[in-house]
């Protein structure tokens, strides 16, 4: 998941993702502040963290969308104003009774400054578009969450638990919302059965419980 907090103080509790540790019976929780936390692994406890991620996502989603829409609007207006000012500056510089070398120097400075400023605003707009794509993919995932659910045996407890082939922890890898639906619909019962067996075996080996 990407960081969708709007306040600095919320970053230390907002979960970006979880990852199993190799050859250890633990998993790592990664937070938006950069902090990480090691936790003892069970499928049940991991699912609780993933459920908390979903709750946090729904809590921050609307405010974050408002924020990026406002930022993109502001950035577009700034680009337009800056472009007008740059053109005006170049025109005035060319019209002033100055030595040609000085005119060229001023115009070059204005052009370089304008290009840098426009690039900076474009990067902000591009990232916000990427973020909006992640948000839409997350929305699509939550609507089709059960399509990604399989049942596995927890190597810690021997009990059957839900396991998800896709979660919000790695949703940022799918920025095309329609792709989430296509993947969900392509998962057949036979594929789920195979993944149930494979995932159980992988967890047993990774956790070195057997």
C-alpha cells in the first residue's frame, strides 16, 4: 500500500505492508513513518493486521482523494501562471534595450527555470495520478476480496485459516483497476486447490517448523 495519510502524526501507525521473514517464525509490519515491527507469525495474527490495513485504508481514503485532487488542481494552475510569466519575461527581456549577450543570458535563465518548475509540478501530478490508480485498484480488490481467498493449514496451530492471494499489502503493484477484476475472475477452483497445497507447504518450509 502507498502512504495515504494526510497528517505527519498518523504515519507512525499507518501500515504500508507486511512481509514474512525468511527462516523465522515471524513477519514484519512496515509503517509509513519508516518504522518496522517484528511479530510472531500465525496466519490468524497476520490476517488481523491485514484487516487493520483495510480499516485504515477506508478511514483515510476519502481525505486522501480530496488532497490529491486539490494538489493536482493547484499544480495545474501554478503551471499555467508560471508559463504565462515565463513568456512575458522572455518577451520583456527581448524588448529591453540591453546588450544581446545579456538578453540571451536572461532568456536562458528564464527558460531553464521554467523547464525545471514545470517538471517539478508534472512529477507531483504524475505521482498523484499513480496514487489514484492504486486507490481504484484497492477499491476493486475490496469488492472482489473473496475471489482471492483460499483455505490453508496454519503450520503453527494445525488449524485451517483464510489466506489471500492478493492483499492491500501489495496492491500498489496493480495500478490498473480492471486488471484486479481480470485476475480475480481467472482464478479457478482448481487453481485455488493447488495454491492451498503450495502455500501450506511453503509456509512450513519458511517457518522451519518441520
